[in-house]
């Protein structure tokens, strides 16, 4: 056999270099000529927001803004912000994006600012500001509720949703005694963000209710994740797992499979974003679905909510003015809003808009609970989902989700989780 | 190829963060910080373990299957194709399929449940198992490549050598040890080096199956850590230093393995 060791070593080294080499950088431009422009639009698909939904909404907006051709980009996972960063690093930052977390992009000047005039139709125009400026159309609100299986509750002899945290524990014990798994929580692999919902709720009730600007205080170094309040919130989640109230099977399920597990009756309560209400109405499970807010110890209102979620426009779009016009047309088109409400259960915050009359009972109940919480000043920040000043540093939400997985699996105590979060905060902000 | 590598090496000496300019020169700070970075060291340990498992499983399994398939006939031809199919599939597709099998209430645990196991393992949700599960999926996908290379090696061994050994009184084990194994040395070299590289650059399966979890860094690999640091944390300079360290490691291991295995080829 003929051999050339030098050549082979060189080839292997070259192979290794090719296989491991990676980089980031450079910028690019989109096309704009003759009064016509092609804009890239970053979307994301979920069980609720499928390709058909986006295509129809894009077509309606484009019909209102002549001269714009949209090239749709779909994030490979629900983490469209992470995908936008990858596109940015390869010079392909989209011209228009929906549901992006503007943190980092805004401060770096990568996004176009919305003016007061452009925000005139929005109920909470300054819901997410970065150094006083708005970069995302605050067109809707979403909240985290506990959706529950009314049949399972009835079977366990529970006639009303819990009003205090102790009642929640009592109900969980009754469900477990009847052989019913109390909570469906899940998100494995790329969907680990979906494991966050129990902690989002306990941080709302135990931390943000008393200290609404807690994260801003964390930025200023006035509080830490190892402080008793935050550790107590994490401890509640750990306790639920230790008592066998949260099914650990969820740690390996995808987000879609987790939703299906609740639909299949594999658990009585499903802490989830209000977008689930649309799904519960559109594809009704074999049982009636009820809604309640995760209760505080005393029974007061502390509903985790976030307003924003709308369009952001790149400051380097080939025609920023036209891109903003198209983005607003997309956001404010009544048919698009109706479709968004029906598909994703959004609580629209645009003046004069009312949801379609034929919305289902779970959505109506969710909206009612949200508006009631708003009236009683009971809506607080949604941990890890915050945007604007006083939100988590970039990358920390993913780290928090990883930590919660370990908390749920019993591999980390609440105190260790607090220390882990402090350490990750320091790394993210170094 | 050299341009992106050069740029990455350049970035590794800076604090580049596209969301927090200006970029400053930090010399060797990034590279020296890696030595005390728990997350990086965990990812390094995971990567080494995955690489060892993948290299051993694909080579041992690939050789065993190749010897079983080293026969004539349509059935063996068909089986060779079957074993090669995973190699040509996208790692993402393979991972999605395995995810459906391995989730806690997936196909595998359903079968184990029907066989009477009351509390089947959490292949992807148990932090003590997840890394081995990911390693298995990577090895499963790479197995077909090793099978083909070993088959080519086996079919290149002159039949006369086996016959001569048999006449000299060698049994099957002796023939394997003194004829087959030495003659397969070039195939072992190719498969080992490719498996090592495949293990060191593991990313897709981790991203789809576990996203580095369950829990912080449980199944995080070097490639996964580079992507997370660069695109989630925005620390492009530091991530570039990780990529440079990974590059140096893979290059060094590949060259050393190649050198050792080629020495064995010559001596055998």
C-alpha cells in the first residue's frame, strides 16, 4: 500500500480546521431600487402560529403597502432573538422582526426608533423603553396563567380554583391522592424555556409583587438572587417537585408534546402563557379548561404579564421608512389582529380594537382575568420575559431555564439556584 | 478556509461584543480565562467523554457488523445500505427521530413499561444519563461510516492469507488476530481519526436532544458552548478564544492519533 504520512497528516489537520473553524462578523444589505424594496421578515412558527397564519398576515399587510416584497425568514426554534443574533453576525440581520427581544440590539443602534406619532394608536406606548426610546411596537400583552382540567378537579373533589398558595398545595395533594398528576410542566432540548413557567409564577408572587423593580435593583447591586425572597420563590418550585406534584417526564418533552400531554389528561394543571387559551378553544380537549392566576400566600393578585411582542425594524433596512410603514400595516390590520387573537390568544393593546365576538370561553376567561388584574394593579413583570430597561442581561434567560431544569430534576437546591443565577449574572455582565 | 480561521484567531485576542462596542485588544486574557472557566471545563470534559464513547462504539460496533456483513448475497448488500442510511441523513433529522424514541413517555419507555418496568429511565431528562444518551445517538449515526470502511478493508484482504493461516493450523480467533486485524490497520486509522473529529465537533444532536441540559452544562460540548457564548451571551471575543482552543485540541489529537496509528500500519 502506498502511504504518504506527511500528506495524510496535512489532510487530517486541514479536515480538523474545516470541521472546527467558525467565525462571526461582516454586514450586508438588502435590495432597494426603483421605488420597490425587498424586505426580510423574521417570524417564528409554533403549534398556534403556523406557516399558513404568517403567509396570510404578510399578504394582507403587503396589499396595504405597495412596493414592498417580503422575504419570510422562519426561526428554527421559538428563540427568534438568538436566531436574529446569528443572522446579524453573518451580515443577514432581518429588516423586520416580530416578537424579538430588543435588548442588546436597541442599545447597539441596530433598531429603528418608533416616534410618539407612530405610537399614537397604542394603549401603552412606552411599555418597553430603552433609555427612554421605544424600539418595538407594544401591540399586545400576554400573561402566565394556570390552565386547569375541570374534570380532573371535579374528580378530586375540588369545586373551585385555589385562591391562596396553601389552597394550591391542598388541591395538588387531593389530585395526587386520586392518582392524578397535579402539574404538567415541560420543555426538553431547544424548548427548555417552557420549563420556566412555575418559577415565573412564584417570582411574580414572592418577589415582584413586593418589589416590582427587583431586576433593576439587581442591576444596581442592591439585591441578589441569593436573597431570601428569590430563594423562597425557587424553593416553592423545588418543593412542588419534591412532593411529586410536577411530573419530571416533562423535562424531556418538546413544548408541543407538553401541551399535548395536558390535552391528553396527563396532568390537571398547566402553567402556561395566555396564548394557550386560543389553542384550548380552537382544539378543545375532551374536558373543559378553566383558568386561574397562580395564587399568592395571602390571595392578592400578582399576575406575571408582559406587553410588547410587536414589530421591530432594523436601522439598516434598505428603506427604513417603508419598512416601518409595512410593519405598522401588519400590526394594525384588523384582520391580522383578529387572526393573532384567534391563533395566539393575544390581549391586543391597540386603541379601538375589540376581539371578535366568537372567541371561545377560555380566551374570554383569560382576558377577563387579565383586565381584572390590571384594574387592581395586580399585573407584575414576568421573570425572564422582561423587555426594556430592567430586564435580564443577554443570554441569562437561557441560563435561568437550564438552572430551572436542574431545580426540577432535584439536582440543585433553591439556594444553589440563587447562587448559580448570581454567578451567571456576573458572567453575562462582565 | 484560512480567512475565517484567521478572523476567529484575531477575535480571540479581543473583547468583541457586537452589542457593546468598542472592541478592545485584551491579549491572552480570553485564553487564560478558559483555564478557570467552569462552564468551558465542563464542556471540555463532556466533549472528551463523548469522543471516547463515539470512537470506541463506532469502531467496535462497526468492525463487528462489517465482519457479519462480509458475505455475498442480496441480503448482505441490502443490509449494507441499511446501515449506511443514517450517515447520509441530517444530524437534526436523526436527533428528532431519536427524541421521539427517548423522551420519558416515548417509544422506548412505553415498550419498557409494557415489559413490566414501572419506573423506566429518563434517557434525556436524567442528568446522570443524558450525556450517555447523546453519545449513543452520535455513535449510532456514525456507525454506518465505520461499517463501510471496515467492509472495504475486509474485502481487500487476500483470501490466500486466510487459507495459508488455516493450513498452518490457525483457528478463527488466531486468523483474526494475526491476519485480519493487522491488515485492517489503514481502516482503523481512518475510522479512528474520523470518529475523534466527529466526537469533538458534536453540536447538532446536543442542540436538538438536550440543548445542553438537563440542567446547566450537563450535556454541553465545546461546539455548543462556543455557539451559546457567541450568540446568546454576545461574547464573540471570548467564544472565539474557545473556538481557537477547540481547533488546537482537535488538530493536536488528530495529528497524534494519525501518527500513532500510521506507525502501527507500518509495523504490522
